């Protein structure tokens, strides 16, 4: 359903400080302009949890409170209550700025995420552009022929479904602070209108962000998360399902037992959800094999039930939102429509086209995959583009496979869509032109990535193979020439680590480096810092080419970096670990260690030796990962030099 949240006006300036010193045992100063992306406190003097507030360090390195908007909270199996907070500035939410507080015994033992710090003091607090003009800019960006709110039947159906006679698909603008990059950039925040635009022709569902000052479209976020592939046949055999008897004494595909319900509806080859009808059966023996292919409806219904049961039985989660979210599936969508998708509200399955003998993608692992997109929305809310989107797709593949193993262990496999003709292979991503190594030979880039939201369906292969390796083990040599040998921890432990990583630690802009760091942390939480499981999770990340960086070293080693590497005891001894991405377009991340806190000068020179850019960074002692924004530069090679003489070459592309 379409609902835009109204945000309460909360001050963001904290005035309460610790009355005593606190001990920070681990700290990751990850991104320039943001507060640390990970803080861990000593249990003895950890800050007290105060509802509606997060703890951050001020310019004097003292812990202070900042008021924030609570998104949701949940208590995990280890006894932690994890609170997800949205940052607000001037009472306005900061898009993608989320801090997760990990609380036990009334104390904040750790917190992580993205929280803007060095944002401009003169951020606008009101829109210069009126909402109607901004919406027109958003609609010009989408350019659809028909929108949901233009269909009276769809509008009536929404009112009926929500029980709200004022509900409408018509977009209402919400003011947010938004930075257009893949991650939160404090320096680039702009006041923007956020519109939820749902079109039917063509099918598009996006958040559109429009600059509230000048009407520029700053960016979009996809809300429809599709799965594409080719299929033949062979679906799940006869299974037990829950149904409901209607007033006419016939049975319909409506499960009233699980959460707030699981419903499967018949679109009858149309696209108007308000025209959908129930599938019916006279004797509750659903052997409805017919020319309309109604047998696929029970695949979708059973798949939704099994996905609910998996999350409930394995993780004690009550549906994808942990509050009984009603799972709705719509079968027989449109004509010659070879796709299935989660649109932020419900599942939809087309009947395929001639290329796949007109068969829907309602296999059990695909059902689990798509519904897990909904789980991701309610937890990490990973953006659906580039590396964040690849993680989004990868976690759906992971848990789609886990649902299949849970529901049908005798026929489990590592193929996605293996029942009807595989579209991906987690045990061998290369077999379907997916990478098994981060930025390796099959990594999607250029036009291929552009056609797939930054390679979300392709580059997910790296996460898939990582999960396969920790579950089953494996050895070989990756695309970087690294020989690896990972021992199996089993799918039960592997899925526990993946689930905790996704639901407890990741945030909308998380990328592969974050997935590595927080999955290792999740394994430590579950099995102990020096456990076999932690060792294999780490080895598997090495195997898929997501390396331990300077930044992650503070998390992955109990000792500080200076103690691990005695050479770093020299004051201002900086070591450059990496610059990425390289080639560079307009921004790169610089990773280095420094023995003492202090200023670091980053200078960029062209090949003629002329300085074209400089920055001064307030670096911390130990690990640093800094985001450097470049001015408009001509394509070519440049030299990045630090104040101690370390230098490396980058290639700037347009």
C-alpha cells in the first residue's frame, strides 16, 4: 500500500554529556564528514540507553546525545535490543542516515551505521520551490503513460485494502536532506522533496528526489525489485497448504493462521489489481491443472507460507516486518509477461512468454527470494543500485536457497530457479556470467552494469559464492591469483550469520566492505571472537576478493593496529593501503593508518606536476577511510600524494 510517513520535528543538538569518561574499545572512522560507522564500548562504563537519542562524539571527543526518530526496534536471540534511528537535522530526516544502537542491560554496548557530522551550517529549512512544481519535475523524470492514481479502480482498491478512505497513490512530497551519491555525504546534503511515484505503463515504482531550491532531480531509488530468467517446468510436488472457506462454501487461497494472513489472488492476465479475484476450489483438494495454468497459484501460496515458516521457526520472526505483515501474491499478471517482482507491498508473478514456454517463476526459492526483498526493506533497507543493490539481490538469493532447504530438504540445491531451469548458480557463479571474485573477470561494469541498476543481478554472485563457501566449504584460486581453502560451517550457522548481518548491522548504503566487516562481527557475536566460524567467514571473504582493509582491521583484530604492526609506532608514519574505485569519476575512498591523530594533507597533481586539488583531513590514530571529492578534472592520470611523501596514481574518467 502507498503510505508516506509523517516525520516528527525533533531537535538534533545534544546537550547532555557523560558525567564520567567512557571507554571506546573499537572505533571505525570510516567516511569523511560522518560520525564513526562503528563504535563499541566497554561494558563497565558504556553509555546509558535513552529512548529517542543516539550517542555521538562532539569536537572535544566527548559523548553527547542527539535526538533522533526511532524507525523500529527488535530483540535478537542474544538478548540485544537493536534500535534503528533516523537522523534529523532541523527537524528534517536525512535520507539513508541510520544509526543502529545495540543495547543490553540498559546500556549501549555498540552502535553502527551512517550519521552525518560535518554538514553545512546553512542547510535550507524550507523549500523555495512549491510542491506541485517539484512533483512535475519528478513525473517528467519517470515519463510514464499512466500512473496508479489515474486509475479509479486502483484508487478504490487501495482504500479498501488499507481501510483508509483518504488513501491515494497520488504522490505527496516529503522534505528530506539528500546527497546524491551511493553513500551519505554530509558535505553534499541538499533539501529535497521525496516523492513515491508508482506508474503502471510502463511498470515503474520509485522514490524520486527533487532539489527543493531549483527543481533538479537529484536521484531516484527503485522500489520494484524484479527477478529475471528463463524457465521450463517442474515445480514443487503436492504439499499441505492453509486455506479458508468462503460464504459460498468454497475454498480460497487465504491463510489466516500465519501472521496477518497470506493471500494469493488471480489477476486473470490483467494489470489492474482491483480486478483480481480469488482462486477457488470445491473440495480443498487443489488439483487445478488447467489451460489457465492455475496450478501455479498453489506454488506461489505454498512458497509464501514456507517463507513465513522459515523466518518464524528459524529466527522467531513474525513475517517480514516482525509484526505479522500480510503476504499477498498475485498470479497471472498481464499477457506475455516473463517476470516476477516484489514492489514494496506485494508479490506479482507473470505467466512468462514464448521464450520460456509461458511458465511463471513460482518455484520455492524464487518465492523466498522475492519475499526476502520485503524483509530487507523492513531491516537494512539496502538501496537497489550498484553494490548495495548487489547485496540486496544476494541476500534474497541466500535466503531463497535457505527457504528451499528448509521446506524441501530432499530437493535442495544451490541453483536459483533450479526447478524450472536455473538462472543463477551460487556454487559456481561464473556458469551464469556472474563474478565469484569482487571486481573480478565477470564483474559487471560499463553498459552491462548500467542496464542492470549498477549490476545488481550480476555482482550479487560474489555474496552468493561467499555464502556457499562458508556453508559447504571449498578451495581453489580466485581471479586475483589467491589460493584459498575454506572449511564448511554448515548452512544452519551460515544462515544465522547472514541473517544477523542483514537485520542487525547493515544500512541502506552498505557495500561489500561493510558486508565483510559486519558478517565477521555477527559471527563473533554468535560463536565467539576466536571461533572456527569467524575464521572461516574471514577466509571466505578473502576467497571472493573482498579484502581486509585498514578500516576493517580495527574490527577484525582485538589488538590495535599499532600493536599489530610495530612499524606504525613512529609519529605520523602513514601507510596508504588503497584507493578505490580506480579509475575514478568524481570521488574516491582513501584508506591509510596513522600512529597518532593529526592533520593529513592530500594533494592531487596532474602529470605535469601542477597541483589541481588539495584537502586537509583530521585523521585519527589507527585506521582511517576517507572519502575525497574531486573537482571537475579532465580524463587522464593523476598523482595522489600524502604529506609524508606517499604517492600513488589514479586514472580519472568522465
